[in-house]
C-alpha cells in the first residue's frame, strides 16, 4: 500500500470501517478487534497510529510480532478461522502494519 493512500485514509479519521491503534499488547485484544470487523461489513485496523490519526510507527520487532499475532489470532483465536489480509506501509522513519 502506498503511503499516500494511507495518509488519505488517516485524514478521514476513525469510523465503523476504520480503526487506529498505537499497538496491541495482547493477542486476545487483537482477536476482539479482528472479530468485530469480521462480524460486520469488514474494515481496516491501522496499527502504529494514534487516535488523532498521527503515525507513531512500529519497530521491526513489533511488526514481526504483530504479523505473527494477526496470523495466530485469525486462525486460532477466532471460530471459525478467518482470512486477514495485511499490508506494511513504510514512511520515511516508521513502518506500520495494516489489517
């Protein structure tokens, strides 16, 4: 995903189709967020972004952990398992996964 597309989406703010999270410290909380979108019309979770639409970014280790958690949450914590598409967007200094 192009960073220009991400920034345009961030300008729209949070709504029922788009949520911003600085980070997740629990795979169970991540699974709840994914489930909420799966049980509605779908949507996007931007991780590494605060509630004010400011890109905070994530370290490469955080990205690896979150991508693993996304895979595990969607296949092991949600019944029935669901397919989640992820994209990593790189800014000049920050990278953030989008689910």
